[in-house]
C-alpha cells in the first residue's frame, strides 16, 4: 500500500500548485533575487575600459586559461569586468577553510559538534569575516595588475585601485547576503542558485560559439555531434547517479505498552552514492583558481632568470593539460571523502539508532553498527568520487584531444543538473506540505460539521 506521502505526490497537479500561495511568494522572491544578480553582471567597475577588456576575451589568441572558467561561473561578469566579477568564489573559498579548520582546530570542532544552532551561527560568522579578507586580497591583486596593464584602465592610479577593491569586495558581500536571503525566504540553496544562474546565462553563447566553430570549419561535424551526444549522455548519467542510493534496513523491536504490543516497525536509512553533491568540484575549481590566476598575471611580467620555470607551470595549469587534470581529479576525490566525513557521522547515527531502539538486522548496536555504516559509506564514496571525477574530467579530455576551446565542462553540467534536481525536490516538498495542511483543515472542518449535525439531530425527551 502506498504511503501518505506517495498518495499526496500522486494527487499533485496544477490546481494544487495554483493554491500554494506561500510557494508563489518564495518563487517570486527567488526569481527577483536572480534578476538582480543578472543586472549586476552588466554594471561595469568604474574606471575600466570595457571595450578593451571585452576585446581581450573575444580574441581567440588571448591566453585566458583559468579566467574562462571564472567567467562561466560568474555569468560573463569577468569579460565585462562587472561589479560581480568575483562572484561568490571568495565565499566558497572561505567555506572550505572554515570547514577544514572545523575538522582539525579543536575549538571550532567543539563549536560544530556541541555548539548546536549557536555554534553553527558562530562558524557562519567566521565564514563571513574570512570572505571579506579573501575578497579584499583578490580584488587588490586584480586592481594592481590591471593598473599596471596598458589599455585596460582609463585613468590608472591609486584612486582606481581603491575604488576597484571597494566595488569588487562590496559586490561579493552583496551576493553572499543575497544568497542567504534566497535560502531563507526563497526556494533552494541561494549560493548554488547564483552559480547556477551564471552558468545557464552563459550556456546559449557557449553553444552558439561551438556551432560557429563548426560553420567556420575549425571543428568537424563529427566532433560537434560527438560533443552534443556526450553532453546528453552525461546529463542522463548524472540524473541516474544523483538518484542512486543504498537503503539499509532498520528494525525496531516490539514493546509492551499497556495491554497492546507496539513497535516492530521497519524503516530504511538511505545513503546516497554521491553524499557530497556538487561541493567537491566547486571546492576543487575554486582552489585551482587562486594560484593559477596569480601565476598567470605574474608570468606575463619581466621575470628574473631563477623564475623561468613559472611560465611553463602556468601553461600546464590550463584546461586540457595533464597537470591541471591530475590536480583537478585529486582535489575532487579528496573533497568527496572530506565533505562526506563532515556531513555524515557514523558514530552519531549509530548512537541515535541505539537511543531509539533501532538496529540493523545482524549487526550489534553501538560500535559495530558505526563500523558497518562507515564501511558501507566508504564503498559508496569510492563510487561517488569516481563518478564525479569522470564527469568533470571527460570534457577536459575532449578539450585536450579536439581543441574545442570551450570552458563549459563537466563541473558546469554537474552543477546545473544537481541544482535543478534539488530545487525541484524542494518545490515538491513545499507542495506536499501545502496539500497536507489543506487535508488537515478539511478534516477539522468535517469533524466540526459532524459534531454540529449530531447536536442538532439529538432527540428531546419529555
């Protein structure tokens, strides 16, 4: 027999969506926030020569390297050098550092495990402070390099550096605040949706560029067909793997409650194959962006003889190069295991099961249950890490072999598909909650009506 949630899901239709006014407000708020974000990607930083900067990105001979990926995540804000050019990358880097410190620094580890809601808020506050520091450092480095480059700045000087640092840092902090507002008042994770909106906005131009290369003869029709088929296959594979899970049977023993027996129920503990989600490729990308971007700017300057190796290293850190792919894959695998370990604690799960009387059939409660959960989760994480690494590196091999010059890779596809699935799931949960509340109200009204009917029909004895 279908559960109550499955019955509600089967009855969902456009009529139930039309009645969910709270969901309408959340969706409108989310769309408005994303619209504000898109408008900000077209507002240039004061003092920048937008035409020269855009010509640099449109020039096929320009060695942009890692900037193409940053431009993809920011929705084209980098090539226009808009106020949101840094996007939320400093916030993501700060989140990485805080989570790493939460695993190795005892005071922060205590805040995360024992602090509860207040501890979580305190760590979020540390993340915000660190975001400001990283945004200031990155924007200062960008401003100094642009100030020394000919043609990109209308009036170079200290005023341009100060204004650029202020605008870029303010843009990142505004996007961080906007993402938090979307998470609290909208639908889905705000930071993920901002990255999602940037990728989707650049997607039509990327596809048009790919077909343009085919029309100009720079890409063969077979290569174009192969890339299209590969992208469709990757999307199908991502959907399949994101929905895959290992369901562990949990048994609750029977117990005596008064004159009847209670308990004896069965449930399942679902363990996703990809517990870490899209976090590993985002973390890996953001970590690779910092050193390679700095090295790329330094490599163009006049270097002393003892730094002749830097241009070679910088060239190997571009898309499709073996060193880049090796580091990218290694970071993805590391963050898959790291993020899974901090989001799912087998010992805490085993303790909660023991506390409520639940157990895995054939496994002793307590330590043995925790060891079994850790064993199963480790095997699932190996599969999940291999899946994410393959999805993210497959386009890199295409770029290396076919030379398509496209920055739209597996990370972007993974983010778009995963964020779409998560947002749709949240919309469905909102609809289910609305339908459930409606059924409860109808039951209460029906009960009141029956009570009034019985009172009116009661016979009067004389």
